[in-house]
C-alpha cells in the first residue's frame, strides 16, 4: 500500500517539505522578507535592524484514511491477487487525497497573481508570458528547475495546440529526440515542466482555476504521520480488516493575497 501511495505523489515532491520541523499540531515558520544591503562608511558602526518578519502557521489538521474488510470467502474463491488489487486502490486513494488538497485547497487559493483567460480553458503564449512576468516582477527565476506548470486536461490540450510549444520548426529539437507531437507530452516550456491534472477545473465555471504556475518555495507541506497500514483479523466477519491513514498539513508560504507568494493562477472568464 505504501509503495502504491509513494508512486502517486507528484505535487508533494514539488513543494517545500517541513516535516522535520513538526512539533505539536501547528508549525510556526518564520516568513523572511527580502533584505537590502546598507552602505558602510569608514569609522562607523554597522546598524542592526529589528527582526519584524511575520510567520506562516501550518496546521496538522488533515487526517484521512482508507479502510477495507476483505472476507475469507472472497480470498478463497478469487483467482487473482485480491490483496494486491486493494493495496493499489488504497495507496492511490491516500496519495490522491494529499495531491488534491495541495492543488485545490492550497495552490488554487492564491489570488494575488491571477490571470484571466479570454476563453474557457484556452491559452495563448502571450497569456503564459503574462503569468511569467508576474513572477519576474517578484524577482523569481522561473527557469531554475524549481518552477512547475499544472493545467486541467482541456487547458493542457490547448497548450498542445500552440505551435510554439509543440511544432519542431518553432520549438526546436528535443533532448530526447521525440517532440510533443510524437510523445504526447509537452515536457518543458519556458524552462518549466508542464503536467496535466484533473485537480484543475475545465468545466468552464466563471473564476475557476484551470491552470497554475508555482515555485517549490510557494507551499509549505508537513506530514505529522506518514501513511501507515494497520490490519487485524475480524472473527465476527471472518475477514481481514485493513486501514491506511495519514495526518498532514499544508499552507501557502505567504498570504493568499500577497504577490510575493510566487503562485500564478489562470482563471476562466
């Protein structure tokens, strides 16, 4: 079960993990602002500034589980590996919950750098660049390998339709030798790996987030209890009961309305 869960973690591995700092049910992370160097004059002492930065609190309040009771008769009559089938399902369910929470409850809650599309789930390269400029305005180097681009299935297909992102003549050669029109994957555009995910909306709802660009530093994630598996034989049901659960928390590193949060959401009009 744990192996299946680990294979499905993607967003979790692309944000800042603060699990080592967990003490209690709330983690207090200092919110360090950008410093400005001062000029030093001869024969004068340096001037110390007070530490006035705020903090980000991450509550470990997300406790989720998957539970199955597998009866003996099913195990005896089954011609396939029933436990392996359930393990895959339970591991995926736990991982999917964590990924969905990071996508919907955390990343899509940011509002400071929103970009509104002209048509539902429809991109132009200019719209992508307008989002990237919002990061540049904050001094973020989006080509450093720590910036990621997620899009709903419909928006991902819209990006695929743009020649500058998919055609060899405009995009140039791929390191793998196989371009998006062959592989079906956009891979990297403007220095960012691009992924499609059903955790982003493409139903056309006004204001729905259909894609997001974010940096690793934009989200703080902590797991108070890694996914654990417990099982016991239930003599009353003549079955084996299996439960997998996890306890975690996550938060934007800056307030949702702070442009310095390094999250750009693309919204449907």
